[in-house]
């Protein structure tokens, strides 16, 4: 199966290829928003409840939910203040996420031993059963068992405040990863699947979902080299192991600070950086600093090449190419893109080149605006440089549209935003978010809120744990974690409910004010909730393809689409009220916020194109040039701002690990989300019929259907690469919404 253990940058999630290829992106899929905070700095950064009451009346376990409802819905009230739980020594500890073994750190070892023992049993069953749908069922059970422990451990090892829990979870990840490597080389297991798929009579009797899942499992086997002879298979396994080590080394290195002697930096600028004896440490690009020299110093020092890390990334790319060739692919890019919307590196490069061509005039104008602004801000400044782009684009947005975050935050309390999401989901899908009190030991911190996702007729769909508030030692990232995937359980005749975690880093509420969000925080909340609802609304037969476990370039579509709802006044007006006065956020402020995103939009998009192209070239046929020389060449061709000697931006490009050859996915997903918004929701963002269609055609299937088939079903036409490009370019048109609505009428 290539049930290889993959480490992703934002979540460092052990992803078993047999089931979790996209769930951990699903930021990040996580999402690339944290990365864009650095490279694309921006200055700003009850209807369903009524129908639900009838349902709750007949469900005893839900009755307690409504006891605390005040002027807010239960979900809003849950985020209105610090959680104060009374400790009851007699209350039974149910374990993390309700898993009894995880009442204490040592429970991870017990959970690991149990799942590995069950794995051996399921492998035997899968190899000995009669070929048919039952074979695929055993494979999915095998996947489900391993992932339920591995995914949970992957989350706990980065999020739990107790070091003992983190260490125990890390050990579990290693043990399961080792077991997975053995499964990668289990020839008999692979033969049982191949025997099924090689028999036309048996395949003809399989339903489409079962056949697709069987093919995905076989693909996972093949990309790990299971079809090779013993000698070559051992070579493939060795390359896998080496790549894991190189990936971990690179990920750690991308975040390490660089330091330089204080004497090199003007004394009045040293205070901008962390001090370390005779040195200053530079931990980032300081892209938001108004001082040109601070930005330049940070850029030159933070991106100064590290020899060891350079050797690491060069060797990593060589190993990926060798592995791809060994298992039968032209390049690593061809291997990575199989099963995606794009399908081939050639399609990706065509998309990126066409988008570059269409944006060229606008990009040039954007850079010219930045040059003029730089002269205005600092008449003695140099020409426009890469460290200027994030800051000056933000200055231009602020100057033109006055989008100071403090003007918006009073209207975006976390309480009202959660109520707004609840309202939106109720109107689109008939779904409500219900606050539920976690049991003792169920959550890893008392600030975590538990939400039940309940459909007005289907009942309970799953659970979302909201770890929203900043705390010491918590990763500063916004992302979505799959803890348990959904699947139909034949043995119980019930659906295994999905469980996910949303992690944000928001300020705590205090006595004088609730948690107030900047526009950027509010959009991030909507974005991550888009991933969560993808997980909740999917109802796949197999957990291997549940929710966000789909093609990378499709997995971001639901989350990016939520960003359009987050900036539409018809949606915002339902919840954005001043937390003190109750005043509704003026429509003009929403319009300014939306239009501000188009300022320097072409240049910002071109920067992302440059990163995506670089990712493609690195994962194509090996070049005669070094990675730095390739960086310099691609920057000149696909960005426009000059390369700075003795810098190596790609050594900070951690997405080379989790998104190798697939960084383009954000642009393509945004194009699809834009098309869905313009065609299906721009006329009426609260249309229930369209919401049901969106769930039916796109959200429900997870990875059980080809991604492009889902897009075609939603749009009711077959989009081309040119359509994707036009969708992105059209968003830069002034008064975008009016432009689209007028053109369609």
C-alpha cells in the first residue's frame, strides 16, 4: 500500500498513505495561510436552532445543551467566557477524545499494542478471504484501525501541554510508522488486492466506490515499489526510510533562526531582533516592519544559506527522483500528481504559465505602484526589492481603503462569528453546531470547546473540538486535524462518526471584552471551519476516502469557498454587530475590506506562481544547476523582483515536504472555489437548494470520486485550464461582485 509515514510541515502529521493523504492538509491542508502570513503580509489581517429543538426533545443526551442558552445560541455562549469547570473527584476519566486507554500517557503504549495485534489479524483475514468487496472492507478496517491511533497521536504530540503525553504520543507515532513500513513490503497483502482487480468478473460486481478504493489501495502499494523484485524492493524501502530522515531534518532546519554579530547591525536597529550575547538572532522576515533597513537585514540574514540544510534539500530531491523512477514514474512530479485534478506536471506548468501571461500587465502595474509608494515613504530608498513587496502592498491597501483591523474587531467577536457560522450552516445544509460539555479527561486543555454537529433530519453527524485560544507552548498555527474518519461499519450497522480538531491561536476573552477577531482571523476561522464541514458532511462508505482525504488540489476548495461567504455582506450582516453597542457593521466597511484584497492582487498571485513553479522544477527531471541557481532563474522569469545574492529562500520553503510537486494546489483550488461561488452562490449565498447541491455533488464524496468529476457535477459543465485562469484573473476586476452579477444578468 504505500502506507508511508509522511511528515507535513504545519501539523507534522504521520500520514498513512492508505488513508490520510489529504486530511492533514486540509490544513494546513492546513492550508497555506500561515505561510502566506510571512510572504504575503496584510495589514488587516437562531433559525436552525428552532428546527433542532424538536429533534433534541427526543434525544435525552442532548437535553443539557439548552440549559445555558441566553441571548446567544448555545454555540455562541460556549465561546463567550473562560471555561470554569468544577472538578469532581468522583467523575470518571474517559480518556482523550473518549478513548479509555488514554487516561494517562502510558495508555498510548496499550493502544499501540492493541492496534498492532488487531493489524496482524486483519492482514491474515485480507489475505485469506474470498476476493470481492469483503477484501476491500478488510483493507479499510486495517487502515481505520491504524489511523485512529496514529492520527490521534500525531495531534497530541504537538498540542498537549503535558510533555509526558507528547513523548508517549511521539513514541506511538514511531512504532506505528515502523509497522507501516512492514506493511509496505507485505507481498501477500498486495497479491490479495491485485487478484481482485485482475479478475474482470469480480470487478464488474463491485460498486463504484469499492472499486475506486481498491484501486487507490493498489496505487499506494505500487508507489512504494511492492511490485519490484526483492532486491529493488529493498532499495525502495531504503529510499523511503532515508526520505523520512531527510524530511524531518529539513523541516526542523526551515524554522531554525540565523544569527549575526551585533557589531554588524546599527545599534538603533538591534532592538528589533532577539539578543543572544554578542549576537542577534533573526527568526523571520520581519515583513511588517515599516523600516526598510530592518526588513532588508532580516531578509538577508534569515535567508542566508545554511550549508548543511542545502545538502539536505539537494539530497532529498535526488532521493525523491530515484524513488519515482524506481517504481515506474518519469519524475517525482508525475508520481505525486496521479489522481489529482491536474493529473500531470505538464498541465500544472501550462496552468501557471498561462496565468502568468494573463497577469503580466497587472503585475507590472502593481510593482510600479509599490515603487511609487516606496519613494513616497522613503525618498532615499533603493529600487523595489523582495523584502518590500509584503509591506508596501499592505500600505497601499491601508491607504486606499482604511482597513485598520481595530476598526473591524469590535464587530467580529468570536461569539458572534460562531453564531454566524451556525446560522450559515443551518441555512445552507440544515445543520446546527451544538455546544456539549466534555467529560473528565476528554480534552487536553480546559479551553477546548466540544461541538456536536447535528442535522435537522439525519441527526448527529460528528464532533468538532475547538482549540481556539493561545497558550504557552501551543503551536502558533491555524489548521484542521482529522482524529477519526467516517465510515460505514457493517459489524454494527452504524456510521462511525467523524471527529476533527480545529486549532487557532486567538486571544482569550477577558472581563471587559470577549475575544475580538481581526478580519484576517475571522476569515481564517471560516476557512478552517470549511475543512471541518467537509469532514462532517461527507458520508463515505470507506474511511480511506472520508472528508478531506482526497486529492490535494481539491481538498482546499471547501475551505477557500468559505472565505467568499466570510466577505459577503449578506452573510456578515447576520452576525457582525458591535459587541458593546449592537450596531451592525456598515456595508461600506465590508465593501472596503473586499476591494482591498484586489490591491496588488496580481503581484501577490504572481509570487505564489513563482513558488509553485519552483516546486515543479525541483521535482522534475534533475537539473544541471544547483537549487539556488534554479531559484534565481525562476525568480527572474516568474516573479520579476531581483534575486538577492547569498540568499536561499527555498531553504525556508517547508512546503517542499508536505506539498512536494503540489504547491500549485492553492491556486487551482482557489480557481475552482471562485467558479463555484460565481456560478452557484453569488446571486444568493444563503440558497438552501444550492447548499444541498454543493453537499451532494462535492462535500459528500470525500475522495471516493475523481475530483474533476465532482467539479463538473457542481458546475454542470467541463471546465478547462483556461477557465481556471480566467476565474482567478476576473477576481482582480474592481467591484468584482457587481461585475459578475451584471455579466450574468
